[in-house]
């Protein structure tokens, strides 16, 4: 729920309240129900509220403790707040509301930073402690809720908030594009570094907290996923998954407003829906496409089986291209995952009926669901050869022209640390360097980014290593960011029951073969889901949220639209446009499938136009 912005140690000779109001206006979509401001000589806080729990005015933010020495702004939900509230009441704390926000402020009084170990939920918050004159900021375990900060200001003030676009309304903020972000973006399809596409603006990492004290920042981790297999039977883990997931869904449906669920044809959202049994489900597909690009019929069929009302929308190509600037505006940074587009329309559809939706994000990362985690039968046979044989063949293959055979040989002789960067891999690094102008080639390499992540799982099996990389990079940088931004673009709250602390505590114990089994991925989860789902849904292969961009870009209308962008003066600032046109023409003619290359560049250019030419 909600969103917040704030700044500390700003110039005393400016109207702080007027500035914070303008910053709040940029995130009104996150909280259209009400707004609140706190301001003193050192700190100014702004909050926009989306009412979810406790509709009363007493639940409004900024939220205070009893003597108003601590002030809170908070985005998210604490699902175990009722238990914590009872615990704090017994310790003598008094409450004026029945909201989870007030639990956080009293828990901070009682436990300090250790309160983070007690929370179960999704959150980003800031607490201004007037006695200590420090700001305490924290982000949830998985990075479900965003939290940005910067000191790139003309007066050395400290800015923080739920969305970067709010910073643009602070006169002291120095708006500059971060040139180093473009190169890795072309490969990863999202902003993968801690520093964002705005110079000097950073994301607080998931599972971290920060203390701001008179211009200095101290950032520390408080949680990390720690895989430690425990050998138990499949039956044991199936029972554990069933009970833990049922509890998580029960917690995630706590609300004083209507709750629904997103539903595709896959197991993740289907399992959540079957456990939740909402009144309404929501699905989206693409007009003129069936099968992989339209699973709405499957969603309708399951809804009928479960006796749930299903609402669906079929999106056109025109709608997607027309609203892409709006989508990128809400994303804050360029993000070329094509599924962001249908998710925007899905959230819009749901917002007409409910304020909260449950969704299936996170199941693949924690239970082992992606095809990348498995090995093809052909590769399994090839890997019977000793690594000492495969390695030199891989090095040789890397020097030969790229094709299906050389790619197979190269991959077969690489360690997982060399070949896996996460679920998204768009431009090969060499291709990215070839299209970029010199000023944008200096960003970190793929290896620079993934090396420190892999160091945390040194000695683990390959499946665990890949899951950990996705948990640290792909999940917060792509999946959860678009879930947050696209849902709140339409003022609805998206909740993810798979990404629950207790579910994760169970998932890290699963042996690798119960995650990725010879017969399927997410093996233990699929078996558990069969208790509430038909076998057809529990066994359905991973599809994702495919978008027919490769087909659209072979239509003259959209080819022409993209070509105009690729030959623009804007594109020439960043790219060798003749190289871009080679990709575009080869795709248009049907000779190659360069849809993802083209889309990733096009999205960046749309983003740049939105924030640096029209803002």
C-alpha cells in the first residue's frame, strides 16, 4: 500500500512543505485516498495513502509513537502485525489505531533495528528519531517494495522515497543520466546495478537497512537467503509446503478491502487462486493470438472449476505501443521485460473490481521453476565427457562463428558462473559494445556484476547457485519491480504469498532433486499443488507471460515506428544507428529473430525521451 517521499538537511531558506507537496503529487497513484506531511528544521516527510487496513483517520501517516519523538512513513504490509501488537501491548505500549503501520513504530521503540527480525511481510519504511536525530530506513527481505535514495543534490541534502520521479520535483536534485547503466541494461533488460539510471540515485538492497546521521550513511544487511538442504522424503516436504503455503495465503488475504487474484494458465497463480478462493480472478491475453500468447481461456476454465468469477481483457498491439511511454514513466528506469506491458493492463482491469490482488511471483526462484535450472537431455549426455575434454572444446567454439552447434559446445564447457547471469539475457556483451557509442561502454561487465553474488554460494550445487543469482538480481530488479510499479500505477496493491519469510525458510531446505527433478521443475511444489488443483494445471510447463513482439515487429506499421526512433537524433547520442538498423531489417525480413534486441533499445529510447526530453 501507499508511497512516501522525504528529505533531510535541506536548505533552510526554502519552503519545505511546498516542495514535499509537489513530490507527493508525482506519486499520488500510489496513494489516492489521502496524504500527510511532517516537517521540522531537519526533516520533511510526505506520505500518500492507499487504504487497505483500518479505514479510519487514526491509521493515516506519518505515524507517531506516544510522545511523538519518532515519526514513521511506511509502504507495504506486515502480515503478523496482530501478534506483534499483542506482544507490544503486554510491554506497555498504547495504540490509537488497528493498523500495521503503528506496530512498526512501537516495535522500533521496543527493539530498535532488531524489529526487522520480527516482521513478516513486504515493506519499505523510514523512521525519523528526533531524540537520536537519525533516520532509520529499511527494505524487506526480497525487495518486494522499492526504496530509493540519493545525496546527489546541490545542497548535499538527503532524498529518499518510493519512486525516483518524486526526486525530480526537489529543486536541489541534480538530474543526470548514469552513463554506466546502459551497457549492463542491454544484456540484463533491467537496471541491474545498485546505482540507478539517474546518477547518484541508489536502490537500498533487499534485506538491508540504513542509518542516516547528519550526512553520513551506514548500510547493513539484516537477512539473506541461506540454502541448507535437509534430507527428508518427498511426502514430508509436500505436507510442509501445503501447510506453509496455506498459512501464507491466509496471512496475505488480511484486508479491509476487496481481494482478488491474478490468474494465468500456469501453476503458480493457479495454486494461489485455489488456496485463496477469491470472488474474482483477472486474466489478460493478446488479441488475434491463441496458445502461448493467450491463456485467458485456461484461466476461465480453472475459475469455472473453482466456482470463481473471471474477468479478462485481450490487448491489442496498438494499445501496447501507445501506452509504452506511460508504462516506462511508471517504471522510473528503462525495463524491457515485455511482460511489463500486459501486467499494466491486467492491473488496470483488476482495479475496476478490487483494491488488493494476490499473484504468483517468486515461486520459480525459491522452488526451482525455470527451464534454465534444468539440463537438456542432449547436454546431459554431452556432460558425460570429462570437463577436461569439454573445456578446450568450449574455448575453441567461442572463437568460431556463432550458431546452434558452437553455442552448445561453448555452454557445455563452461562453469555455471560463466554462463548464467539470470533469467534475462538479451544482448551478448560483444554485441552490446558494438552498438554503443564510446561514452557508454564503460559500465560494469556481466562478470563484474555477478561475481560478488556467486561468492555467497561458493561450493553449492549449480541449481542453488542459479536460484541465488535470480533471488539477488532478477527477482528484485525485474519481477518484483514491475509488479509493484504496474499495480500501483492503477492504485492497487499486489501481494506475493510465495515470497513469505516462512515459505522461504522451508524452500531453502529442499534437496536440489525436489526442486529440479528429471521429470519436471518445481517438483515438490507441483506434487503439493495437486491437492487443490487438477493434474493438468499442476503439471503444466512453465510459460511465463509471453508477448508477441517478434510478430508485431514484422508488421510494417510497427517496423516503421521503431525505425523512426532508431534513426532519430536521440538514438545517435547513444548508439551506432547503422548497427541498430541491421538488426531491425534482419528481423523484419524474417531472416533472424532480433525482437528482444530491438525492443530493449526501443524501450530505453522511450524512457529517455520521457524523463529527459519531456519531464
